[in-house]
């Protein structure tokens, strides 16, 4: 059974950092792109960052996210990380990872529809 499991969310103070993990079960990332999405209450789900099957990364250039978020994956290609730095105060948001594939050329769609496998999400709250 193919699964994505997120972890690493929680409460962090403004200016702090978190590392979110997305662990894949039942497959490796050789043929899948993995994207991180976030969704705040009352808002649409939006892509934050993505890493393609080939290892190319894309991070959105909104609200200085591109300068503060870094996506990476481990050598075993079973876990994708999202490093969040210098987090500003914000409403709680759920960060979810999603997989697009399988294809050796799986790229990074920047909207949710093409992604067929989703994790359960992990909540991030930035507050003092």
C-alpha cells in the first residue's frame, strides 16, 4: 500500500524554524515528484515547494517563501524534507505532502489536481 506520512509540525515562535518530513511507504521517489502544500482556515490549498523525480526543486516566490523554505530529499529517496525558517506570526496552517507519478519524468505541477497520493497533513502554528 502506497502511503505518505508527514511529521514535524507543531507550535513555533515567530522567527523560529521547523523541519517537516514526508516519508513514503511502499515505494521510492525515483518516479515520483513530491510537493508540499499548505492550507490555512478559510483559504485554498496552495503549493509551497516541490521536488521532481529527477531532483529538481521549485519553491513559490510569494511572501518571501522562496528565501525561507528549502525542500530536499534523502539519498534513499524515501523522505522529503521541508525546512521552514524565519517563520512570521501566522494563523495555523496544515502542511501536506503529495505525490505525482509514477513516471521517470515526473515534474512538479503547481496545483493540487494532478497529485494522486496525499498524506494526512501536519499542522504548523507560529505564535508567541
